[in-house]
């Protein structure tokens, strides 16, 4: 069993919460998805922690970093990740899942001296806009887009839960999480915080809505190569576990010219990090990609 501990690092406005697996070896720094937390990385981190220091952040407005102030946005998160890298070694492989892959890419673009390479996990290339959302989308349009894309995981941001069993029940009912495991239980348990009215999700709605402005293929999005070597891991199945992937084959390569892309079989957008087999593939990409 790889040792796991919690820590924080100073960023603008306060302390960014971290989960750390392993104490020596090459540094890996990880960023999670739009309504997620550092525990999305637990299975991947356990596989790498024997030979790496794996440091996963709760991004600003999420997890135990929920009370860090805005503004939010991908560049703001990238600067927070840069602070983590500086605190833990000065250069890192940066891994991002979903929105976290956009953060990873932005970290490399804004701080190329801190990033040796990137592993982008089912994210990082601007997402196709859902039907009916215009290319010149407003903030309100993009809120609709993220509601349609993320579905139940976004709707929970406005809910109050009577107890942790209700939270786990919600997650166990998610169509992408049919093969439930202990990592998913821990993820669901960490997802909420107690308030006077009951349990609420740690991710703040305002953070998710703001960050959605930076992840879609709106009229302002542009194709651009990354400044460091990078690999893109595409989940075979989609956000809700269905057969249509979030990213069609060849799509990420058009937005990120030069990236090395491959498909992770038997994985959907969530289980690519939260199930053992796909987590093996992600860990191997961190170890072996050059």
C-alpha cells in the first residue's frame, strides 16, 4: 500500500489542498475535472506512488480548496498548479483529466520551464458544443452546455443531501459508474461538506460555470500545438457510459497538432481514472511516454 497524506501549498488568496502519494522519485502533478476532486486520481496515484511523488490538487473552488477566492478560469488554475510544482521539485510531468487536462495544457503554455511532458486524459482539446448552443456562446449558453455535457454530476451542485448514504446513492446511480469499487466510495464520501442545512457538494457552482467558458470550441477557440511532448488518452466510451466517446477519433489531434493520441479500451469518461484496468493504462502512460 502506497502511503497517502494530505498537505497544502500557498497560492494567491490562501492554501490549495493536495493529496500526495509517495515520497520520492520523479514528480507527477495532477489536475482533476470540472466538478471533481483530487481523489479522482487515487487509483492512478497508488500505481505510481512506489516510484514517483504523485501530487494531486483540489482545484480552486473544489474539494478542500472550495473556499479559495475567485476569479476562476483555466489560466488561474494553471498558475496554482505551477505553485504546486515549484513547491515540490521545480519540474514535473503534469497529468490532467477532463477539465484538468485543459489546466495541464495551460500550465505547459504559461510555465514551460516547469513541465517536462503532459498526459491529457479525455480532455484538453476544446469540447464540441452541444446541439443548439451557438459558436458565439454567452455565459448563460455555456451554463446550458455544461449542464447537458456533465448531467447529473453538474445538477448535484445545487442539491442538499441528508446524509452521506444519499450522496453515495446518487453516485452509484450514475450510468457511467456501473462497476462500483472502493475508490468510487471514497470519492463520493469526499465530495460533500457539512453545512447548517445539510451536506452540499464541495465544488462551487460559480467555479464550474466560469471554467466552462474555457473548455468549449467556441468561435474564439484556436488550434495550437503544445510546447512540450504530450500524449492524449481518449476514453472509448462517453460521459454517461454510452458508446459515443466525448472525443471522436482524430478530433484531439486536429486541435492539438503533434500530440500522440490513443484510445483506452473498456473505459468511459469517469472510469478512465476510477476503475483499475484503465488506471493501469494511465499510469503506464506517465511511466513510459517520451
